[in-house]
């Protein structure tokens, strides 16, 4: 969703800026949006450099990202989530019976703070769960350190996926070098899941070149092309 969509949304609903900060990717804005005929629905949106990034309206594909990976990983499993988002993926991980521990790597301090503040009711204050460790870092930089060991599932929800990144530096994660870093942190029976705002033949080809088995799971959305979740195993 681009700038025009953000403006149109503001016109149709009542949007209030909760906080505006300068983050690592540029300007980040958290907005509170009231909608519905009786103004009885409240949601939050995160806007990055004037472009819609994420909101609390649905989250089905983010939940599927984690659920599909957790279903396939050996239990009890250690799970890494790249990108905290609005906390939907973390909540799904904690609710899955196969999960023993979750590490979340999020580079934006504001996103972490918002999940501990105004967004916490949307995910039951998941970041406070004792099984959770939240790391403020760029995911690629953190993977290179070797911190945290290996994981039974790695779930990537970074930017908008491989084809349309709000932050250009995030594109490296979806290149062969980035996939190598991720694959090196998977346990022997581990599984990688990747979320995207749309299909990408080129990225799927890169996955198939690096992993033995790849599945593509389209996720219908109310408007536009489906979101996509890829599952890959060594």
C-alpha cells in the first residue's frame, strides 16, 4: 500500500498520530485509527517514510507464517522470528504447543516500545512472556554474530518481502548470501518460513536453489493479490 492509500485511509477513517520518531529506516509513525459505522473499531497502523508498513486489522498471513513453521519443526522447538511487527507472529508462536523458546530480532527500538505499550493488548503482552527474548538489532548483522545458536524454525517477516522493500538494505536478506546466513542457523531438521506481500518467482527460484524442499502457501487478502508464505527445509 503506497502513499495514496495511506492518505485515502486517513480520509475514510479517523486517524490520530500516537508517535512519530526517527528510526534506523527513517521516519516511523504509529497511528491510531477509529473506523466503523459507530466508530467502534480501533486499530493501529505503522507508516515508514510515508508508506504503509503494517497494521492490526488482520494478521492472518503473519500467523500462518509461524503456525506452518511450528507445525513442521521438531518439538520442543526453538523459534527465531525476524521482525516483531505488531506482535501477531510472536503471539502465534507462544500459543503453539511445539514452542519452547522464541527469539525475536527487531531493529527498530520504537517498534519494540510500541509492542510493550499501546500494541500490547493486541497480542496479550506477548513480549513479556518468560519464553521470549527480544533483541534490538539488524537481523543480518545479528545472524553473522552467531549469537543464539541454532533454531528449529526461522520465520522471516522483514519489510514487505523480497520484491518491495521500504528499506533498500533489507533486500540483502532475500539474496543468496542472506539465505546462506539463515540456512546456517537452522538445526538439522529445521524449517524456514518467509512472508511476502506478493508472489516472487525470482525469490522462489533462489529458495529452491538453496533448500531441498520448498512449499508455497498463498494467503487471500480482502484487496489485491494474495500474500505468500514460503516454507523451506534443508
